[in-house]
C-alpha cells in the first residue's frame, strides 16, 4: 500500500473543503501556490550504509509522535471541561448579577484553548497515517485551517440550538469540518461581537437579531461545548488509529508489512517534514505576505485577513510550534533523552554532516527570529511587512535544504507538492 504524498492528500482535502463551504459566507482558503500537479522525483536507490533506519522509526514513533498525540488528547479533555464550566456559569447568569466570575471562567476557557491549539500545532507537522487518509478527514475535523467559515459556525450555533436541521436531529459528526474543530472554538470564544458573520441572508439566522445578548452568549457557549466534545472524540480516535499504524510503521519492510522496505517507512516520515515548506512557508507566511494568491487581491497584496488564528492573535506561537516539532523529528529529540536518533544522524552516517548542521542551524534561526516578535503577525504585516519577509526567508532557508541536499543524500522521494517548486 502506498502511504506517501501526505501533503498532496492535504491539498485534496483543502480543495474538497473549499467546495463544501463555497455556499457559506466568511469562508476563506489560504493555501500556498502550486499545490500538486507535479510528478514526484524518482529517487536513487537508498544509500549503502549501516544506519539503523528501523531504530530511527522506532524513536520518532515512540518518543515523539505518540507522546504528542497522547498529550493532545489529554488537552482536548481539559478544553471540554473548561468550556463546559464556563458555559454553566453563562447559563446561570442573570442580568444584574456580577459578571466577573463568568468573565474569569471565559478567560480560563480561552487559556485552555491556547494550550490545546499549541499542542495541536506540534501534531500538524506529524501528519502521517490516520491524519492523511480519506482526504485528511480526521485532521480537518480537528482543525480545518486554511479553510474556515465563521458564517457556517454561526449557522450551526442556531441549528444546534434548535436541535435539528430540516427536521433531522442535529449531529455534529455529520457536519462539514469548517463548522467544527479548533478554529470554530476560537471563533466562539474570542469573537467579541454578538452579530453573526454572514453578509447574505441565511434562513436559520433570521431570528438571531431577536435574541437577547445573554441568549446569544448561551447559544454560542452551548455549541462551543459540543464542538469541544467532538474534538475530544476525534483526538481519541486519532490515538486509537495511530496505535495500529505505529506498529505497522515500526515494522516497515518486514514480511507482510504495508511498507515494502524500511526506507519507504522513513520516506513516509520525511514527507511530513515538508509541512514546513507548503504550509508554514507558503500558506502561513507567504500568502498573507502577498507572495502567493490570497483573499485580498492576489500576489503582491499584503493580506492580514489570511493570517492564521486572527481572533486570538496566536499565529506567531503556531509558527514557533511548527518549527519546534520539525526540529524534534529531524534531531530525534523526544521524551527519551538517552535515545535521540534522528535524520541528523542519518545524514552524518552518509557523510553529509554539512546538511545536517545547516538544517539544524537554520531551523533555530527561524525560531529565534519569530520569538523576537513584539507584536502579532497581523500587526507586523501592517506596520512593517519587511520584517515578515525576513522571517519567510529564514524558513525558506530550511525548506530549500530539505528539497535538495536532504532528499538527495538520503535518496528520499520529494513529495509531489514540493517537486519543481523553487519558491
């Protein structure tokens, strides 16, 4: 079974989501340029050496990916609890009561969302197996960005409040990804406006203006609780599916395994690293910067509307987490400090320490650059986009090495989404 081309599967998922939300307002797609459409390069045979690729897979699976997924599941449970507690106070609030306890609980719910989304941003760079199958359905149910629909979320707030959609009982598991997931929770918790986000009439929202402010807050928090519960269920499903896939990946190349040889298993992991190229470099930085097509007029137009997590202003922390996860996988630095076998060791084994050193150094430089920001990405784009251009260049320095010396030295296949891309 071919387990490769994770990024291409994500592209298909993004395209599918875009078509699903086309009829909803406030939806946006912020993907990078030229996804897919290029035949992956044909690799040379794996290098002849004594490097233990199976040990590399075991370390990355057991000490990096598995703990990351498990911690995410734990955080989703805490997120559901925090939102439930906040909503309980919201529902018992009466006009004239002291609102500070409610606001404090809302702040706690927001803080837990921040912890949860930051954990997920690590997992975003670990999209292997369960997160890539079925057009990345599970991944998108957890986090659909760069395809979002605030108008769609608003409609589902009212559908959930009514308990049905066209006389069919409401079931969030049947709803499109843009109406659920971590991006939906951000909108429900951080949006201070009690107006809906649809610019054209939506029948289900006809009665929204008639609700009191408190009724609107309760409607939103009730749906936020439902979404948080759905995310927790998706996280549990991820870990259940991953347990089976992890066993297969660690046994790559053994008789009857889905991976014909261990190098194919290593290639599946290396594919995930290219999230740094198309999603971090192109979609998260390049598109808002105007280097690629965006929702503000295309190439050349700076577009703060296309920044990730705009309401919480957490785009910089997301980028740092993405780079941190990349570095963890590349260097093999996980939960076991005595076992740090990673791609850096593989490169050294094939006499390319220079590439290993360059990627590690460039990654840390990109992290340091982003850590030095004193304002949000949106504010930085507005005040001085040249600073963001520098950040883009630092990430590009890493991805350029990935697409050339890294894959060539280790005889790995370049994902279709990055083949032929010199941006």
